[in-house]
């Protein structure tokens, strides 16, 4: 039985253009400065700032390393990646639509697991995840009204 939990969702117009947003998304150091428990990226082929479909590596979050793979990348438009956890898989999608001098930014993360216990534990994490990632998004630009 595959259980799916929407862990995080953000959808707003913000006062930043897609190129400004992707300057952050494409820069490992910028992401590390904005997501508090994220401490590093390691790419399978070495180097840093790899953003292309099929890129594999790991990310270090909350003192643990997790295998990750970019499943889709369109420059200044969309980034999708999967992160393997011991308890399931996180699928994250970042989508940006230009709107004049702003952007419509959508970020979603879903947790898939076969374990009802893991599902229940991740339900409890939603408020903390929401706060952490909302704080990271706010640093990109203010929400447009």
C-alpha cells in the first residue's frame, strides 16, 4: 500500500523575476544559507551547483545524508527532484511562471511511503517543515499583492 502525504505546498506571486529566483536555486551556497537544517550537497560526479536532469548525489539534512536525483530541470522555469529517505521518498517540484516583473512561484513536496507509522510521523512534521521552508522562500522576495 503506497501512502502519499502532501508535506509542503507554497503558491504565491512574489516580487522577484525567475532569473533572480534561479540565481538562488542554482547556487548550493545560497540554498545552504536559507534552509537552516540543510548542511551540504555532494554530487556523484564531483563539483558543485549541478542542475541538470539525471544529476545524482546526496544532500545532508539534519546531520544525515540522503540520496537525491534531479528528475527534471528547465532553466529559470522548473526543478524536480526525488530524495530517498529510510522511511520513503520525498518528491519536490519548484515551478516558476513569469508575471511581468514578478513570478508565480509554486513549491510542493510530497512524501510517499508504504509504512502507516512513517506516514503518521511525517504528518506531525508538517508544521515545522512549513515554517522552515516558508522562511527560506520569504528571503527570495516579498509576496506580491
